[in-house]
C-alpha cells in the first residue's frame, strides 16, 4: 500500500455486512484465485461493482481482483478482524477518526465531503459504511453520529399531513357543520350512480349535477 493509494482513496459505500459475509464465506469455502462478479453470486450488478471498488480501495484486492495478503489475514484470523479493520480506518479515514468523540453530525458529513470530494447520496452511503466498520472495530464514536436516512425529512421539517385539497375540505368542514352531511349525501348519490351498471338514472344524475354546480353549464348542451 502506497501513499498515492491513500491519497486517491474513495470511501466505500457498499454494505459493510456484505463485506464481512464475503470474508466469512472465504473462511469456510477457501479464498478464490480471483474475486470477480461471478464469485459474488446473484446480487445486483451495481452492488457487485460497489463491492469490488470497496475491496480494491481498502487494499483487499489488487487491480486484477486477486486477493492480497491483507484479505488473507482477514479471512484466516477471525479474532483479529476488529483490529485489522481498525487499522484500515486509521489509515484511510484519518481526519474522520480525528474528529473525536464529541463532534456533531454536521462535522462528520462535512469531513466526508471535503476530504473525499463526494456529495449527495454517496455521502450518506459512505458514512453508513464507516460507522458500521467503526462499531465492528470498537472505535469510539461521537454519540451525535448517525447514519443519515435516505430521502428523510430534515431536522425541524414536518411532513404534510395531507394534500392541499384534503386540507381545504377539512377546513371547510370545520367552518360549516352541514358540509359533512352534504358530502355524505353526494357520496350516497354517487354510489347509486355507480351501482346502475351503465344504466344512467336521470334523476340521480340531475341531483349530482345540481350539487356540484354543473347544471347551469350543461343547460344549453344537447
């Protein structure tokens, strides 16, 4: 592993659990001559690409996808895996580790963006991998650190309780006690209309049109 490798490091954003599962599989089945897409089974092509990129970035595979001595150590010495992972985090995430145990979530995300020049969902996935690896390696983390949620509402933002149209109906119902009764009456008429099985009941249709305000517009229609 050279200094250039560390400078060009792009943080993994595959599942850390998947990495551990592959390592354990190698322990039971033996290390393959090459870890390529066929070895990774039926998982999606995107996930396979992310896994191979992560393994190469961490020095577990060489450019030809052949296992390195580091990967062999992970496979053959299960008891030492946390220590090996801790060394990897210290080597590749020095500024993130240096944040200490009282940094905020925003400081964590800023460190990933600035240090590794990534953005968007990649930041979320990269942080998720890092936090899972750090917990596995028993690296002491700030209690403020969490894995960002995908597409979640930001702090202080409340999700809308309903559509604008629904809210307007609710407001009208609250201001007009008869609105709910009229709504139920219209629903009853519509149910009768729908139950006609294609035979239009003119009386029901006329009442519906009067209620929804269509009669005046339709008066001149043939």
